[in-house]
């Protein structure tokens, strides 16, 4: 049977309180001050997302192949792509680059061609240079307007929430290359 050794127990307690002296003080101090936020604002902007799988410099790579079964043959269910796509202010690929969309999409529907998208918009010019927005949502690509939630952001977009509306500008059925217009509505401080 182990004996309870009082002096040893006391010295362990003493050591612990020396090691973590701030813990108790922090909770007892009552000195936490609420941080101030600017008034919240709604920002709207739009850009074009270029997802290119063909050619010598693709920006979107198939990283999971469709599993060999019938569901996947008809809807692509199970395919996953990783992308690092340029965002431009006009539909032309050589127009001004505003940033990049980095993330992945997977074909997540067994009944239609429907994506789950998870991506960051990384802005590299102007006022929002260095700030990011994160989008996560369902994208049934053959619907005219697809809406996905903006679930957060960084930099000037801290605390961001909102939505994007995606509409296909051009789609090449042979290569899968696509240009999509993104219209972004975001609340932030
Ligand atoms: C896949 O489709 C083929 C042709 O329609 C059919 O013969 C086969 O049984 C199907 N397989 C499954 C697993 O449904
Ligand atoms: C964006 O920010 C980076 C890092 O601060 C800087 O190097 C770059 O020149 C900026 N780009 C523009 C277009 O302002």
C-alpha cells in the first residue's frame, strides 16, 4: 500500500503554484477590457475565376480519380481537384489579376454534377492586398446562379461572413476549362 507523504505532497503543491503563478491572478484580476470594433460594413465586389486543367500550365489538377463504378461514370461522384486559380477583374485571362483562389473542389452529388468547394480568395492588389476570404459550400455547376457561404476571413476581412454568387461565363466541355464570375457580398469591420 502506498503511503501518503504529507511533506512531499506540500512541496509538490508549492512547486505547482510557483510554476503557474499567473493562472489564478488572471481570473481574479477582473482587468479584462472589452475590445472595440469599427461599425460593420457590407462590401460588394466581383471578379472572374479561371479554372484551367488543360495546356502546359494548368492551375487545377485532378488529385482523386473517379472510382470505377456506375454512379461515378454519370456524375463524376468522388473526383477531387486541387486548384490555385487566378482571379481577374475582367473575363479575359490577361486582365488585371486581383488575387488567387486556392483550394479544392470535389464532386459530392450522386444525382447531378454538384461540387463541394472549399477555397480561400487570397487578394494581392489594392486595398485588400494580404487579406483573405474563405468560401465553403455546395456548387451545382449547371445551375445558372450558385450561392455559397463566405464563412470567414483574415486581415481587413476578419470576422467576415456573407455569400458569393457564381455564374458560369464560359465552359469548354472538351477540356473542362471554365471561367466563372464571382459576385461577393461580405459583412466585415
Ligand atoms: C452498371 O451499368 C451496367 C450497364 O447499364 C449494368 O449492366 C451493371 O449491372 C451496372 N452495375 C452496377 C453496379 O450497377
Ligand atoms: C502587396 O503586399 C505585399 C506584401 O506586403 C507587397 O510586397 C506587394 O508589393 C503588394 N502588392 C501590391 C500590388 O500592392
